[in-house]
């Protein structure tokens, strides 16, 4: 689609394009100083040549000078047009950006001088502003949606109690408490996001014994599962650390945030009676690798990078009740430690029989879970820490 902007420009796909952009004979030069030099030489040459021709032809001097000046201005206009058109386009784009239209770009054609570099930098800035504006709108929409769900549920519970539809018995109050806790978790997550954007986080590093640390995280997850589901068909967790004395230097509180988020995701996506494994190994090149493996449906390859973006739920998180922020915060914490988090290719199907993992790691399992046949390879979230 082409929309006319003014007599000298047009808009093609959000880019301001000059109508006479083809008339840019000086674009082959890489420096604006060289272009100005060529412009002066060309103008003086036109004046000199025409004056010499006019004098030799016997034309009066005043006519020769007048016509020579007009020709010189014409040559200057033609040659200088390609030098200044990016600036005119930039001025138009700046006005539109000031009004909130971040889609405008400036075409640089083949200009490789300082003005062309300025136009390229301007386009990069406009693209960044457009991305920030889009993220801001998405953040407001997503946060509004996430806040509305627990608030609506809490309001419904309290209205039923006030109207006498339901009694304020323990199950009803527990439902209200769950919604209030969900609101609290969301607010805490949003505070973490504000710290991410502000960069106002310092790490309190210490040596963390991973077997004890991951065992604690697994026990906390088990308690959380008992609270949500009292049946014996919930997933169970296996902690596998080799060697058992393996440690990592990290901020214990922030590392707990990562492990708890990853384990909560794995538990929510594992089938009833499935196994979730927390595995830690020392890397040959130095550092520690921690993996959280589940037996859920897994993450499609096309979503494995995007899954760490804010509010991205992907296909496997579409209806799990999460906020889509846990993995984004996990990536932020891992980045703070100078590490890397990724979705690894799952191993072949394994037996979910509750056996101790390789290396004799500790096992934390729910009582009464049945041994199952082969299970899905599921998902493997890998965290590498220095």
C-alpha cells in the first residue's frame, strides 16, 4: 500500500521514501565532506564554462552572469537533493513518533556517508521505541488479565458468603485464601520484574550444597502438592546429585527462586504418578549443570526459545493457571549469575518406578504412588552455572 504524504515523499510499508530518491548522484561517495567538495566544484565549473561560452559569443555580461547563477543553483539543487532528503524524511518521522506513531522509518537508499549512518541509527532507535511501546501495551493487558481472574474468584466467594448462599466454612475460606495467595504471588512476581527493569539487584553469593538445597526445594514442592491435591496420584520428585558433596557459589535465595519455579512447572505438567527429577552434575569445563526433568507433554521445538519470554505460556501452559512469568524470572536470575538456561532435548522414555536415580541421590516421593510403565520423555530445563 502506498499512501501519499506530501509532494516530495511517499510512505511504503511504514517507510518514508523520497520521490526523487533515484536522483542521488553523490551517493557513491562515503563522506559528506567529499560530497560538499564535489558540489562546490560542479557549481563553479558550470558558472565558469557558461560564462566563457557567453563571453565568447558576445552576450552582455549581465545576462551571462544571471543565467550562470541560475544554472549553478539548479545544479546545486539536483546534487544536494540526495544529501538532504534523509534529513527531511527524518524530520517527518520525528514528528510522527512524537505523536505516538513508532512505525515510521527513514530510507537511506545507497547513502553511506554520515547522514546515511545517522538515518540508520535513527531507524534502530525507532525500532527499539516501537518494541518498548508494544511490550508496555502487552504488559498492561496481561497484568490486567492476570489480576482480574483471582479478584473475580475472590469476589464471587465473598459475595456468596455475604448473601448467605454458602457458609463461611473451612473449605470456602480455603478457596478464598488460595485466591488471595495467588494475588500475592503475582504482586511479588511483578515486583521482581520491576527490579529486572531497574537493574537494582545485588547477589549475596555463598557456597550452596546442592544435595541439601535441592532436597529442601523438593520437600517444599511435596508439601505444596499435598495442599493442592491430597490423592496419591500426584507426581513425586527425585533428587540426584553427583558427587553428593557438589556445591555451587550462588545467591541462595535467588537460586531457590529458580529451582522452585522450575520444579513447580515440572510438577504441574507431569501426569499423575509421574516422576520429576532434580539432577545436578559437575561440568568438565568447570561449573555446575542443574536439570529439571518431567514426564509431561514436553515443549515443541518452535517454542523452546520463546518460552522464557514474559507472559509467554506456549501450548503446554495454555490452561495451567500460571502467569507466564516464572521462566522469565528464572532466566533473569541465571543471567545475573553469569549462567545460561535453556530447554534441552529430552532423553529416551524412562521407567517411572520411583527408583533411586543414578549416583545414589536422595529420593523424595509421595507415599502410595504406583509404579508405571514407560512414560513420556517430557521436558528438560537445563541451567548451567559458573
